[in-house]
């Protein structure tokens, strides 16, 4: 018999979306799957919907736990999984019917440990972004898949767009109690992977649901959790990739933190968080100076970034003036 895939679905209060999610997994053209739904303390009708589906399909198991967060739910699923391969689906998202067939074929054809696909964003009303996928396939060896991930936005940080050989998760679990847990796990599994494949085909549908377990607005916690997980990723880059890869990653992180600072500037309850962001970004100034050089930025853009080295507050002020003047 062909290898079994364990599909782990963490769930919390998604009664509007869980049926479509489950049907998309149950309807996969790859049939040898087990579906493990971890209900993370739902208070709506989600659990009843899942139980009704479980009565119709013996491949579906539903486990209830007190609310502990998406990381704890995924870890529980990993504990219960019996498959040779592991997949994840967020309970408000859904898959294209051939997703796991395609990813499994790529794993077998290339003797790979991880395969990944592209995704499309779906709005709450069901409309979705234009699909820019061109079906190209890239095969990576050694650290190349991790390098492609940190230097190329085509590979998503979401675990749901991947199929993993089970052994990749030996010694790896999601950090509980934090947000952006995907970024940490992607970094640690990719650097462990000796051969991986990415297909630029949108097989995973990511719903932009504001109530999702994985949707996050800017708060003090989301920002501090982001800094924590990106710090883990940067450590892995520094220890395993080239200095130019680290310069690129550190410079990119600096620009993200600068953008965060500007976005929350007028939120009076996040004043301490603004200072925290500026202090964390200061760690990457020397690398961002080199980042400016290797990115061949325009003189205008480079000078604006250099202005931020003096003060994030000054950078934001000048940025607003330029935007107002249209320059």
C-alpha cells in the first residue's frame, strides 16, 4: 500500500469554514490519509460539525482539548500521528483536490524529505487573488532550500503548504505560547532537510479570516513574538549559511522592524513597544549598511534608510513630509 499521510488540523471556533476545510482534505485524490482534528476548546458549533463528519469517514479522528493555542494543538496532532508523512491545514483554509498527490509524487520522484507548493489568498467572501504560479519545479540539496526560503519570498513560511517526511519532526515541536510559530518550525525543518522540492503551483488556499488562529494584528505580544522567532531564524542563518545570506536576512529584518515602528507609531498603548522595536533593530544596523550596498538601492532609498540609523522617529517624520509633498 502507498505511504500514509497524517493531516493535522488545529481548530478553534470556525463553524463557518470547517466543513469546506474537511471536505477538501477528505476529497484529496491521494486517499491513504488520516485526518486528525485537534479542537482547541471551541465554543461554537465547530466540534459538532467535525463529529458529524467523523461518523461518515473513518479516516477522521477528532480530539478535544482545553484552549491552549495553535502550537499546542499541532503538537498534540504530531503526538497522535501514525503516518509516514505529515501535513498541516488550518481549519479555515482548504486544499486543491490534487495537492497531496502532487506533493507526494515530487517526494518520491526526487527522494526528498520536504515538498512545498505556492498558495493563494482567499477573502472572507470567497474571492481570491490572481494565481501567478507557473508550475515551475525547483529541487534543493543541503542548505539550499533554507537559503531559498530566507532570500526568496516564493516559499511561504506557513507549514500548511508543505508535506514532510515524518522523521523531519524528530526532536522538533512548535514553541507553545507564542505567535509566528510557523517561522521557527520552517527554519528548523528546512535546515535539517537534505533534499527538498518546491513547485510554484497554488495548491493551498489561505483564507484571510480576521478571527483565525493564525491571523495577528500588531500588539505588544505579536511584535515581541515576531522578534523572538526571527531571532531564532537569524541564528540558524548565521550558523549555517554565508555571510552574504546573513547580511540579506538581517537587513530585511531591519526593514520589517522599521515598517512596524511606523505602523504602530500613533498607537499610544504601544509606546514602550516602539522603543523595544528600535532597540532590537539597532542590533542589525551594521549589517543593514552592507545590505544597502548589495541591494543596489537608489540613492534616495538608501539615504532614507541611513536616516533611520540616526533615529526611527526622525525617519518617520521625514517619510511623512515626503509623502505629503509627493516626493
